[in-house]
């Protein structure tokens, strides 16, 4: 049984839920290969996430198999494939964004009712990481 008192549990659960949508958003911004997408996700997420190859490449294969991205061999690279969002991928992105737009106001109400975030476990270190500290976040 997972330890729901462990911040890593929640970070992983949230990233798992949002990861595909974040990847679709990155591909919507512009085509790219796995390493490029990982860098863009880190930029989109701030210090909150630093996706690894173990997360990126299986997700790319999943999105490609679902027809949400199309990948082709890039010229002048060592076997890299450049992937771009398909029309179905754009539609999936819009559906996902709409779902999160419905969810976020509810989560904001829960957070507002839960008191002062600076009193939550690890809130101080998360705030520092979000404000631009170097290195991966533990939040």
C-alpha cells in the first residue's frame, strides 16, 4: 500500500495525471525529440518536475501509438526522432485542458479552505524551489 503521507506519493500521482497533457502542450508549442520535450516540460513546470527518460520515452511511444503525435527520423541527428502534434493530438489537448479547467477551481476551493499553505509540510522548501532555486525540487 502506498504511503499517502509521503510527499513523493502525491507528486508522482499528480505528475502521472498531468504528464500526458503537459507533453501534448509541449508538442503543441513546437515539434521536438524526447530530450527537447523533457527540457520544455521542466520549463513549463518550473522546479516542480524534472522528467526523466524513463517517463518521457514510454509516454512518447504511447502518444504515437494513439495517433496523438507523429514521429519521424530527424536529419543530422544520431537516431533521434522528431515528433509533432497531430490533429487528433490537438483535439485531445483541448479536451484535456477543458477537463483541468473544470477541476482546478474545485482544487483552489479545497486549498483555500485548508488554511495557510506556509504551515503545510514542506511548503517552505516548495516555495523556495518554485521561486527559481537551482536543481531538482523535492516538492
